[in-house]
């Protein structure tokens, strides 16, 4: 499962976008993060990432996010993890579910989706907003064939493997990192972000720009990150490496920036865990050998989250962040 569809090459920084939102600048030397709690603006210093504020922002809605989900096993196998992570989604009862690729192993054929994924995570299919991973490209019937056949129009609106949607005060962008070298997707993203009128923006795809795991950093996502940062986006969600990790706000070049993007990596949906290889700058937390889902609380002005393990316990709790 170590195959990667993406070739890692250096991608130059793109010029400044004309639709960049104005940001409040806070000296990077201060470290830490901004938070909105009950309408008040709070500052969380660096080093306090594990200390949740006494009061967290009210959630307008809750979503679940995770990648790397259904190995070829069922609940009859005690070592099968995707039934256990699905059970946590059922308890959380989110407004919707974001899957960050490698939804079904090994080759994401339709019959495997139906035999494995559908028996567990299929319970949330009507409110799942998926993106494909590299394993969805291995289908012998053609890249993304089983993925498209299983999820239907929600995964391929307007004939594209990427799309966007709104919930509350948030704009969500679901991208296909298997084709980040396709100018058509980048052009679509520029237009989508320019047309957005929501205050808060989150995006998700499979291959992370930054990761401390076995696959490591994948610079194919840098131009996309740059477009999102220029548009004032708050959050990026990824899978691919089979561990959990969260990063302090940073820019596309990996520089700490309190007004940058927060990255959550959660390849913890059920696939066998990977090791932490080299801890990256700005990485605040890394957890491996733990299966679970990210429970995201989205407020009108901010967000926070917890990693809910397959045992139902919070394995990590984030700081709170405000929208730019």
C-alpha cells in the first residue's frame, strides 16, 4: 500500500492572487493561535496546543473527517478496524462526512466497495462528501471507476472529480490530488474561491503537503495551498499517511504564520498504521497506532476538533481557531 500515484517535484511559488483577503498580522515570533470563545478573541500561546480553553466556541454544526478507511475485512474479523471507526461516526451523528481518499483498499473496485466499505461506512453514504486517493486510481476497470460508480454524482458533479459546497458560514472545497498537475482543476479552484461569499473556508484532498509520516511531504499540493492561503482559507484536511497529525498555522512554504492555514492529517479510518519518520516544522502533535475519526466543530466564526479513537475516547483535542 506504499504506492504513490504522485511524483514529487518542486513547484515554484505562484504570484500573489488578486483576490487575497486582508489578514490581521501578528508577529510570528509570538507563536500560538487565535481563538474565538463565546464571541471573544483569545490568544493561545505556542506550547499550549494540548490545553483546550475553558470554554470552546459554540458549534453551528459538526462534521466528521478521515481518510484511508476500508481494508478488505468485515466485522467478523476482530482485527478489522473500519467497522469500529464507523461506529464512532454513528455516535457523533455529524451533519456530513468528509472522506480524504483511499476509501477502499486495495484497488477500490466497485465490488470491493460493496463488499467492505458499504457494510460499515455505507451507513453514511447519503451524507458523505468524498474525494479520491491514489488507491482509487488502481482500479483495473479504469482510474476512479469503482469510486465513481459507488458514490455516484456526489463524487463527480458536472463530470469532475472535484467540487465545492456550503454549510452555514463555511465554504468547503473537495479536491482530487491525483490530478493537481491538471491546469483545469487549478483554474476551477481559482474561480471557485473568487466566487465564494462565505466567511470561512476549508479544503480537503488526499496527498498532504506536509507530513511527518512514511510518505512525507508531497509538494504537488503547494500551488493549491498557495491559492487557498491567498483566499484567506482556514483549514486543510488530508489523508495518505496512516497516522494523525496536526500543524500550527503556516503558509505554503512551511513558514509559521498565525494567519496561515491549519492542516489536519488523519489517515486513521481503518488502514494499517504507518510510522512517524521525520517530524516536520510546525507539527504540534503526531499519533500513530490509533484508529479513529476527526470530529470537527464548525462555528460561525471559528472551529476546533477532537480525534475520537475507536474506543470512543478523545485521543487529541485541538486549540480553537478563528476564521480570517
